[in-house]
C-alpha cells in the first residue's frame, strides 16, 4: 500500500512572493540545508487529506493554518514512493514562535538507544529561488504550480 502525506504551503507577498518551509528536526538533518519541506504528514485512508494537512500544520508548527481559500497544488511522488498532496494558503506566520511536536527515534541507528526530537526544528520564509534550492527536489513542482495558480 502506498503511503500518503498531505501538506500546506503557506505563501505571502512581502514585498515579493515568499513561501514558508519547515526544516526536519533531529541529528540526521541538523547540518543539511537541502532537506526543507512544506509542513506535511501521513494520513489514514478514511481521513480527508485537506483536514490531515491542517492537522499536520498545527502539529509541526504549533499554529493553526489561516482560513484563507486553499489553492489545490495537486500531487507529487517522492523518491521513497510516498504520494504527497498539497494546498497553498495565503497567510503569515511568525517563525520565531514555531513549536513542533516531538517524536522518538533510534539514535544512532540500530543502537537500541532512543532520542526525542522535534518533528520540525525551525521554519523560515523564502523567496521562490531560495525555496527551490532548499526544497526536496520532488516537492519543487508545488512552487511552480503556486506561481501558475497566482497568475
């Protein structure tokens, strides 16, 4: 069965188009600047994907997403085979106030030891060029689709 994730791409004009990206927490990603993502997470078959995307936004950033009109950005398939569906919302978020849920991982891998880490260790606003450089390659079409939807 294919794993599925749903996410939200928050955008604003300040003064040019910017998008909010999240950086995964934990020791594996701590020094990686090429692993940014839109806030997203897995959902179950019976859960409406848009509601899952809103839930994950709250869990990963500690803030409810804005109630602006969602723009459907479609789906992409990650290298892992996971299917990600996303929507864009216009809004603003104070990145200094981000507080993420935590999760437990085995670290170092297969060591039997566990480490509690934040799902997201920070979030930042990026212009489109900088966002494309940092966003996981399979998620870059979401940026292109946002630009097209806003024209």
